C-alpha cells in the first residue's frame, strides 16, 4: 500500500472486501512512539451489523492491518476487522 495523508481519510467511506458498506472514518488511532496507525475509528452505517466489533461508544474500531486498499473507499477485510478480545 502506498502512503497517504491522514486528512485524506477524513469521512472516507469504509467498505468490506465483500461489498458491504461498513460506515465512514471519523478518526484514526496512532501509536505515538512508532507513528503507525493502529485503528480506524468508524461511524458504522445504520444497516451494518456491528456484532463482534470492538466498540468505542457509538463507533467501532477497525484494526489498520485489516485495510486492503485506500482509493475512493477504504476497503477492509471483514474478518480481520473484528478484533480478538
């Protein structure tokens, strides 16, 4: 994956690799020491089933390792998106 600016992620739609609209990015979580993105903080779409996802209030956290592509949408692997708790 190529590099991208964090501001280009703001409010970008998140879609699973099987074509389901997950929601839109509201923020990102970054490791301050390494500078690596850890999680996408996503406001889920009303039709998206959030069961099994780590929640932060009304938002869900999607591990950045689940991101497969960033273009018009952020494409995530739906199965990697669910954090092991």
